[in-house]
C-alpha cells in the first residue's frame, strides 16, 4: 500500500507567502497613522485641561501648535480644532482624514475623530 504525502505544494507556499506579505504590508503601513492619532488624542486632552484651568482659546491653539510640532503631527493644525464647553469643562475636537500610499495608486484611507471627552478618565 502506497502512502500519500501531505503538505503544501510550492505554488501553495508562494500563495500563502503572498497573502502573509500583503497582510504585513497593510499592518506596517497602519502603525504610523494610529501612532499619530493616539499622540493627537493625548495632546488634545492636555490642551482641554489647560482650557478648563482658565487658558484662552488663542493660548490653547498656541499650546497645541507647540505640542504637535514636538510630536511631528502635520495632518492637523490648531485652526482645525473645535472648542466647546460641556458641563463646565472645555471640550476640544478634531476630525481629519489620513491617506497612506500602499502600492502604486492604491492607498489606505483612515478617518479619525479625536476628542478630549474620550481622553478623560
């Protein structure tokens, strides 16, 4: 009785490697925008706390510009921030889209909405 061999053929191995490489490419390209979003979320929380402690809107915008410059956040400017008051606290919000080139003319599009309401505990 002959036994059949089991396993992955060479073509199957190339196909699995191609899928794995594509998944890793998307994963690695997604790290930067999410890292930037979490830094932005932290900065917005700090700026909102400054506003709740009596800082004016122009002071908060300058503070955001300084902090964003330190963290190399270029996607959003202080003029894009929306300030409001809810329950006696200043709330800072920002919405933006980030496109990351993937391969050729294919890009990943991320829509982010950062708010100081989400960063407070």
